[in-house]
C-alpha cells in the first residue's frame, strides 16, 4: 500500500508540474523548462521535428499549449499528467494517417503518446506538412471568394 501512495504522490506532483507549465509559460522554452523529465525530452524532440518540417513557422503559446503559426495554426503540443499530446488542429487530417497511428490513442484532432513511446519523426513531419498544405488551401479559397465578391456584376 505504501508503494501505491508513493506512486499516487508522484503522479500528482507530475500533474501539478504540467499544469503549472501550461498556465505560466509565455514562450515554449519556459513551457518546456517547467516540465519533468522524461516528458521534457520527448516534447523537445517533437519540437525539433516540427521545426524541421515547418522552418518558417513561428512559435507561440496558445490555449496553454506550445503551438506553431504558419498561415494559421497547423499544430501544437502539450503535456498532461499521464501522457503527451500532439494537437493537429484539424478534424480531417488524422484520418489519412489512421493505420500509422494504430498504436496511439487518438481523437478527432489529437494524438496522445507517452515519453517512452514517442511519435516517429517521419510521421510527425508528414502530418505537419499536410496541415500546412491544408491551411494554405484554405487561405487560397478565402482569397478567391473575397476576389469574387469584389468584382462588379457583368452586364
């Protein structure tokens, strides 16, 4: 029973660290610095992979998550007490990666993983690039609609 109490206390402390990081950080470096190991290392690797796939994206903290902006917000990541999350900010993208994500818990736009089973870098890069393409296509469509509204009616 003492082991269970120690395990519960450790989990509660980790949850408190993750919550504190998401509430007080203003830049990704601060967010990561407040996380316990090995969560920090897993998310630092994820960050590097995202940067490699989207070198022109800017980093920010949004919705208490470490996020990236490039023609919208393609992806974000964060830590919880018992897992890490990779947030794809899209309800459609993950469907195309269903088979590759079979080993991970997923929802409509979220992939949950643990530091001891991180996401493969090649998969992360493909997901990020897919999201950037999706954001770009959305912006092109908006521009076309706006241009069509500005044109005077033809006689």
